[in-house]
């Protein structure tokens, strides 16, 4: 753990200190009939569960949390794999990136999946390996915004999502994985990934939205008390 940021692991839902990191929710990985889908079906895998969960569970959950995070003053980061070389030579070998190359801004597969909408104040974070901390700008953006608690969602639960959750935790962030905001190719892989590392906690989108709302209400009450205090001082006999 980075000693300069070790204090950041203290649990907080403080407004402005919570950010959302959404991993790989682009059309390249989330559309039926995509190269991602075809390759896995060719390998004998049934992808129906994965796409059903994305469309019916993960996308609505991510939008709920994104709205709540923005409302609390925190940033939303949309992490997208960037593959410039048509042979994916700019990506680490062994990740099977060539089947989706090139994957760059302006190509259809670069866009967010149906149902997800980025706001003007959000961040688009390209990455050139699985981790947006190692090969992207997630860390400087989060630190610049004063984020101490990172919520992580996206796909795959046992792939990019888990890698980024772990990388955030080892850099000193408090990390919460949004269980219903993630998807894997099968339920077992999803559950195993959620339970794989004790360095992040797991909550539902409803839990996260409630925690953000409660923290915002507490903050407003505290600000109200602070604002009224000088009046009491002036009215003291």
C-alpha cells in the first residue's frame, strides 16, 4: 500500500469524496453479435446469461449509482479499452485484443452500451491494458477530485472490474464493488470474483445510493448548524 495514501482507507461516504469507476461498458464488450460475443460462442460458451444480466440488471444499476454520485458532488469515470494498432500490437500479449482492433474514438464499438449515458461533467478514461490505474489516468483524476472512496462496476466481474477494484485498493482508496452493476459469463464466476479479495467490500446499487443520500443529508444538517451558530452568538445577552 502507498504510505502516502494509507489514511484514505478510512470508510467515508462524504459528499465529493466518492467517485464511480465504470469498467469496459462499451459496445465492444456488451453487444450481442459483437466480436467478443462471437469469439466466446465459437469457444463453446453460452453468452445469453451475460447479456441478459447486462441489459436487465447491470445497466440500470450503474445509471442509478452514477446519478447518485454526481448528485453528491463526485466524479463518474467511464473506462474504455483503447486499441490503436489493427493487430493490437499496442496491447499486452495474451489478452486476445486483436479480434476487437482497432478500438478507438469514433468507431461504433467505442460507444457506451445502450442505456448508459455520460454527462458533460463525466470523464472518459482510455486505457491500454486491463487496469485504468496502470495504463490510464484514473488515479490522477480521482486524486485531483479529492476522491477517497471508489465505487467500481462494469465487466467482466472476474476480469477488468476485479483488476481495477484491486488496483484502486492497493493505492489506498476505500473500494466498494457494486454487485448488481457487474456481469460475468456465468453466475459462479461472478460470485467467486466478488468474494475473491477482502480488500474491497460489496454492496448493491440500492445500498450505495442510500449511503450517499444519508451522507448528503448529514452534511446538510451539519452545515445548517454551523451556519446558525454565529446568529446565536450575536443574540447572546
